C-alpha cells in the first residue's frame, strides 16, 4: 500500500449446501492453507487468516455475533507482503481441498 499499511479483506465462504456443516467446511479450508497463516491476530508482514466465529468472537453468544454481522462462514484476511498471485493460489488450493469437487460460493 502506498501509505505503508496492508489491507484487511472480509468475506464469507460457503462451500456446499450438502455434505459437511459450514463450520467444518470452513475449518477444512483454514487448515488447508499452506502459504497463509491461520492466526487469531491480524497485522503482520505475512498474510494472516482468521475465522472470527471460532477465535476472536468465540466468547460472544450466537445472537451477539449475528448482531455485529459475524457469521459462521466469515473469514478475515490481513494481507501481507507475499505476491498476490501466490495468495490467490493458496486460497484456490485450500478451497479445492475443502470442497471435494463441490462448487464454492463467495458471499
């Protein structure tokens, strides 16, 4: 970034309406990452990925999470210094590993 800070991207990942529950599908995606780090903190020179539902907001009730817009499929990414194409490739391979040939939908 031109002002010396990285960006944070938030998105939802639903891998399938069938099969594993969404929470398990997202966990498979998170644990399938090879380049990006699955971490409960954000802000580093490395790309860090967190699922707030099970980490930073795990102490909140489901209603409180819903009230602040956090859903089971919410993923936050703190972009690091890696090449964007490498980050994209890591996400693509983690999605492929997690979805077992079922199309993913980013919401």
